[in-house]
């Protein structure tokens, strides 16, 4: 006979995904607006928007002297 117990998994990180999406969109708007407007400038701006937390972490660590 099969066991009728079930496990319930609650995912609580959903709202953070929306926050990160908004942060990416804001960073993309910023980096594309400061680019030179060429195709590769826009592509580079979108890539920078994807990895901007790395820039922030690096500069915070530099300020802390780590």
C-alpha cells in the first residue's frame, strides 16, 4: 500500500526575484543611457547591468580596505 503522506514545500524567495528584476531594469536604463548609442555600446550597457552587483561589491571591499 502506498504511503499517503505528502510533503509541502513553501518557496519564500519569490518577492526577491521581482526586486532583482526591477534593479536590473533600472541598471539597464542607466548603463544604456550613458553609452554612446552604438549597437555594441548598448550591448555592453546591458551586460554591465547584468553584473553591476559585482562592481558594487568590489568598490565596497576597496573602501573597507579588504
